[in-house]
């Protein structure tokens, strides 16, 4: 292993709201090698999107602010770049697909204009060439009748088609790093399968590294080399994919895996992790999962250390600390 | 009247066509039809029994949301009839329809677009209650907080605005709003798509519980076949504006008859890396055809591994193959023996 393509070190991003500081990303570190895929899974509100927006330097400021840490991309700390330098990286070397396609599609512009803008800006194509490439990209992501539908507005597309337009936009500059934030959440499975194939294909063809944010453990099982599980702004467990599924160490990961409906088994009620998602403005002093954890005990009122529980497999839970010292 | 009077919802040969090109006032005057239409729903007949949940699955853009919206009369069908407990909704005027609205509610697909950004969560949930009920002040506030707890939202968030929540939290607000006036029927359009799995399990359990306790009837639209399998009594599979298969949910997973349903089920990701590495998927080739000019004959023929000459010319009807298991395919025998699909499975 050489220098990782992306190395996130002790990243801290907060939002300052009327209710106080929300530590959306609280001391998050991970590495991503070129061509590898990291899956990030976790509760809604756990900080997955804020992590990726921090990497892209797209945190709305105010109310948000990146408070500390480093985002080393090819050895260069993105947090130290000027806005202009960052714009040259965004969309070209690092591209992002958002959870909500409407948030990054302009409802008043035809699809054609939104696609050609990027390739004109980053690839220096002229209008005609940019339009040709845009149609190609739409065909690549499976928009039927692309040459005609390219002149439609976003609202004329179904949710799934909009997501594919987003992917076409992201892929149009052959990025080194693709951050896909819930890219298949709104899609049905055959299209999900095609889009995941598309991402796999791009990854293999261009050696693109991928951060795949998803709540679907099924998707990471088939896509990711490594998985990081986030809860309340922290990575609570990270491991090679096989290891995470075979030996989940953190009670939250264990709960997530148990709560998935199993198509082969009929049950009246699903296992559910009890309680409410954490109020990020009022986190408990120790382990943030404690109010929902079946194993919570006295030491959990202190923040748990992150310890190794296997090869490249780390977990932040006192149970793991105890079993480690016992072993 | 629909022949099946026991149904809470009865949909009879409904079509929803959207004009693509504006006809112009002269053309409209002359009764000239628009040159091109999107056939979002193109002849759907369907029943939902009281207290039951029907799962609706299918390709993106196939018309699931449009069907849900047509049932609630949020879009008026181009043709066909829709009944709610025997009342023909398609025959009601705007005022009569407004009275029906509190009995039928919708949870929307897009939790971002469907919440007013300038209203607090409390006001969003209270709005339908204020329209339909005399509840005000402290009693209203208590009802809102109760609803927030029902959908696993912290009632302390009552004064916050939608943008202060993550996607999953926003979807819960939408569910609370839909449940606020105690509807008999809800269309839940991708209600759990934006939720992480631990909360999906809670919401699925919640919907099951609501069905048990309130006898709530649900049309559950989702691309998550695992969730649909879990929550639904029956499942309807849609392709390009038509139903291709309808059956009881355990039956459709155990014995899918239509080639499209088989492909759908085989594409569901399994949370087990070992299974994911070795499993054989039926990979559908070809593009999703446009609903503007849907393929002739069986609409699935352009992607179907079994397609034959006849499939290009004739449209297979949705027929009962026994025990309420309906499918629309000419080659059910061959498909269930699995020849062609297995050969072409990746
Ligand atoms: N107002 C409209 N005007 C024109 N076409 C429309 C309109 N609404 C929907 N359509 C078209 O009708 C078809 C069905 O759309 P619909 O939103 O019902 O799909 P869906 O099955 O819900 O898809 P998804 O899973 O992506 O949400 C699509 O081709 C869409 O582009
Ligand atoms: N613009 C914002 N203003 C205030 N709080 C925010 C904003 N964006 C995100 N947050 C908060 O930051 C936390 C993490 O959010 P996010 O990263 O979007 O979660 P997810 O893991 O679902 O992607 C949540 O508590 C959310 O409410
Ligand atoms: S540290 Fe304690 S509360 Fe937190 S996950 Fe481990 S056992 Fe549960
Ligand atoms: S009718 Fe023909 S094309 Fe349609 S699903 Fe059956 S075999 Fe395939
Ligand atoms: Mg997110
Ligand atoms: Mg839809």
C-alpha cells in the first residue's frame, strides 16, 4: 500500500443552531486507496452526508463550519485550498452524486444545459461536442430516447431518471474519486443493479475510488472493500467488508444487521433497534448509542475507546475493550 | 358499481395519459388529440381489500406514483373508474372530493419537496388537523407531539424547520402529517426509501401495527422488495403502465411467474458478502422503453429473455393462474420451468 488517495484525519464539522452546536462529524478518520471502495453506512443524521460535503468543501457556512482535521487528497490538504483551487477539483477530480437529485438539478434549466455546462467548463468542449457527449452520457446511464429527452426539464423525469442524469453529470469528467451519497435509494432494484454495475464498471475502467454512502447493507455487501459504520457523528466500527458481516463487533452494527427483513423468512415483527435517533444537540456524555443499547452498562457513561477487534477491524465499544483485555 | 363490492379500493381499467405537446386552443376547439402522450398508466384493474396492504413495485418511471396519485384523485384519470368503498371517486366534484380527502392520505416519495420549508414541523403536522377538526391550542399541541412520538420523532424538535433535519427525519414528518387526521386509506409512496435500516424496521413495524390496530388499508409503493415482502399481503408488479403480475406476497417470492418479476427478485441485494460474490443474477439487457411509444404486444418483449414472435404482436392479458395469482405472459409454462432465463443469467 502506498499513500492513500484520500486520507481523512480527525475531521470535525459542526453546525451552530439555535439549540447549540451540532457535532455532525466528530473526529472522523479513514483512508481510501486509489481504486478502492469504502462503504459508509449509518442512521439518518449520523453525519454521512456532512462527511462527504466536508470533503467537497460544500458545507453551508454559516450555520456550518469545518472546525478541524485534514482532508488529504493526493497528499494535498483540501481544507487549505482557496475557493478557486477547490472549484477546479470539484466536479473534475472529485465528483459527487447526491441523495436528492433535485437539490443539484436546476429546475429551470433543460437537462441538456446542465450537462453541457460541466463538460464545457472542465473539458473545454464546444457547444456541439458538449451536447454530443451529454447525449452519450445519458445513453450510458440508460435514459431511453436520450437524444430527445435531453431537452426536457428535470420535473418531466421520474425520480429514478433524475438520479441517472446526476450520475451522467458526475461521470462526464472521469473523476478520480466519486462520492455517491445514497445513489440508489430512490430506485427500484433492476435499475439499482444496473447503476451499481455502472459504478463498478467505471471504477474498474478508470481506477476510480468510490465512497459509497448507503443505508442498505445489501448494497455495501456487494460493492465495498471496506465498510465504516457511523453513529452520531462518529465511526463506531470499520472493517473489511467480509469481516464486518461475519463478525460485527459493535452492538449498533449487530442491531442493524438483525433488523433487515429476510425475504426467506416470514416474521410478524422485525427486530428493531429501540428508541429514537439521537438528538445531536443533546448527546449523552459517554457512548452516544447507550440509550438504545441492550448491553449498556456503567463504563458506557465514558466515551469508549476505538480498539482493534480483528485484522484492520476496529470498534468503539467498551464490550470490545473488555473482551480484548480478557483475550 | 365494481363487481367486487368488498374492496376498499377498486380500480377499473384506469388510464392516465399526459399530453407531451400542447395542443393549442384551436386544436382543443376542434377536439384534436395531442400528437404525443406519455401513457403513464395504460389500463390497470386492481382491488385492495379493507385492512390489507398491497405492495406496488416496478421500474422507475413505470407509473407507480401516478397510479397512487390517480387513486387519490390528485391526478384525474384519462379513462376508467376508481371506487372507494363503492363510491365512485372519478364521478365526484371538487367539493365532494375534498370531503373524501381526510379518509385517504398520502405519504410522498420526496421528503424534500413535500414539506413547506417556511413552516415548523409542529405546524406542518397540525395543518391537516386544523383543516378537518376543531382541535386547537393545548389539545392540538398534545396531538401533534403524540404523532411525532408515533413516528419516532423527538417531540422536542416541534419548533424546528424541515431544513434542520436529515432526509430520514423529514420522511417521518411526512408520515406524521398523513396520519394526523386518522385516514382509512393511505398511499405510502416510497415511505422508507430515505430511512436507514433501523428506522425502516420501526416504520414497517409501525405500519403493521397501524394496520392491526386501526384497520388501516395501505398502498405501499416501494423499490425495496425485502420491505414489500415483509409488509404486504399482496404484491402487484408494474411494467410501463401495466400490471404484469399480482399475487399474495409469500407466493410471489416463492413462485414468481412473470419473467420481469423473476428478474426483480433476483436483483435484490443480499446483506451477505459471500452470497453477493457467488449469486447468479438475471441481468436485464436493453433500455427501459419510453412510455410515449411503448413496445407493441407485450411491453416487456424488448428486455425479456423468453420473448417470441407472438410477444411482439399480441398483448398478453392479466389472467388468474389459480388461487388469485395473476400474471400477464404467454409463456408461463416455459418460464416457470426456467430454461431461457437460466441460460442468460449472468
Ligand atoms: N406531469 C407529468 N407530465 C408529463 N409526464 C409525466 C408527468 N408525471 C409523470 N410523467 C411521466 O409518467 C411516467 C410515470 O411516472 P411516475 O412518476 O408515475 O413513475 P414512478 O413509477 O413513480 O417512477 P419512480 O420509481 O422513478 O418514482 C414517466 O414516464 C414520467 O416521466
Ligand atoms: N444545514 C444544516 N443545519 C443544521 N444542522 C444540520 C444541517 N445539515 C445537517 N445538519 C445536522 O447534522 C447532522 C448530520 O447530518 P447528515 O450528515 O445530513 O446525516 P446523514 O448521515 O443522514 O447523511 C444531523 O443531526 C443534521 O440534523
Ligand atoms: S460502549 Fe456501551 S452503550 Fe456503547 S455500544 Fe458499547 S456496550 Fe453499548
Ligand atoms: S409475453 Fe413474451 S415477452 Fe412478454 S413476458 Fe411473456 S415471454 Fe416475455
Ligand atoms: Mg445523508
Ligand atoms: Mg414515483
